[in-house]
C-alpha cells in the first residue's frame, strides 16, 4: 500500500515537471520510471539561491548533465513534444 501511494505521487509529480538541459537549454520530460529511480540534487545559482536538479541524459544533445527541474507553467513547454526518456 505504501509503495503504491509513493508510485502514484511520483507519477503526479512527473506529469507536472519538466527538465531543462544545462548544456543546450532543451526542455524535456521523462517517464515515471526514470523520475522514480533517479536521485535529485541541489545546485547553487551565482546569486546564492539554490535550485533542484537531476542527472539526466538530454534527448537533443545526448549529454549527461544536471538538468534543472521546471515546475507547473514552465513544464507546459515540454508537453505535446512526445519526448519521453526510457
């Protein structure tokens, strides 16, 4: 029951989240499985604020980078592209 609840939560978060490649700036979404099994990390902006990121492979440039997490309205840019990583 607990694992099912956790999986449903991650699925909901995955639908509302997109990632921005640090290398090329491409905005993309990942599957629930990738989102569930990859760890999150924190990064620091030059102005001293922090951001959330995941180490992912960009589907456009193919580089493994710290992809910045974009939420809600920013994630709409990736919707409809059909690009899901496996």
